[in-house]
C-alpha cells in the first residue's frame, strides 16, 4: 500500500522543451566533426528525455540503450548498480553520449561511465536532464545538465516513483498528504 501523495509542478513541459533544444544545440556543436554519435539512454528513466533530445540533435545518430537499476521500487538507492540489459552495439572508437534523467547520489552514472569507458570509446560525454548536487555521494558530473534542482523527490518526464508517474509530461515533486504540515503551533 502506497502512502497518499500529490504532485506539485516543478518544471513545466514548456520549460523542459526549451532546455532540451538548447542542450541539443550544444551537443551538436561539440560533436560537429563526428561520423556518427552513439546516443546511449539509461533505461528506464531516460526514455522520454532521449526521445526528445535525439530529435533535436543535428548529427548522424545511433540510438542504443543500457538498463541499470539501483532503486527498484524503493525511495533509497541500494548503492548497488545492476546492469540488467547491456548495449546492442560496440562503442570502441566511437563518439558516445550517455543520456540520463537524473543524477542523485551519482552511483548509477559513475558505474555506467566506468563500464563504458573500459570499452575504449573515442570520446564519451554525459547529458543529464536533472542534477541534485546536494545528494552526491560519488564525485561525478555530467558534461551537460538541464536543471540543477534541490533535494526533492521528483517524478515525471520518464522519472518514476515506484514505477508510477513516468508518463507525466512535466517534472513534478512528490508531496505526501498523510503527514500533517508543521504549523509551528
Ligand atoms: C534512477 C534514475 C537514475 C538513478 C539516479 O534510476 O533514473 O538512473 O536512479 O540515482 P543515483 O544517482 O542515486 O544512482 P532507477 O535505479 O530508479 O531505475 P529507473 O531508471 O529504471 O527508474
Ligand atoms: Mg534510471
Ligand atoms: Mn527509478
């Protein structure tokens, strides 16, 4: 049984779209000499972001996916990143862009970046839509970040809370409604 909660809008769909367009422009410029950019989405959270981002990237692109999971249905990271599905393609000697929805403790991205770098890509950069720097436990930073956000539990635009709310078109924050607000009285 799930605690009751509501979702308050934090970043509108319009604001996300504008930021995605700007990020794609920067990525296009940074990789302008590539013969092909391998865009790697980390499942499942990045599926919405990668879909919007690749359509704004003006380069020859290959799309691949890797599934890493550390949270499962929990609100706390297990700190153990499991690779549930590996890439279909080879990345040795290739230009690679890893696309992630959110960097929180950093365990997921750190693990994936180390794994992919061990395969000898020509160049590997990371684009993350959201970053919660105050939560970092492993030192890692994306090359490009969409929005830095405070330590709130966020959902939508691909991001889940116990596998729900991924289909929300904006980014919202979860507010539990069974906890009475402290009025200071
Ligand atoms: C979430 C999120 C990031 C990761 C960030 O994935 O999508 O991949 O956690 O947290 P971290 O920086 O603390 O590692 P999750 O493990 O919930 O899998 P999902 O993408 O399938 O939802
Ligand atoms: Mg994820
Ligand atoms: Mn998740």
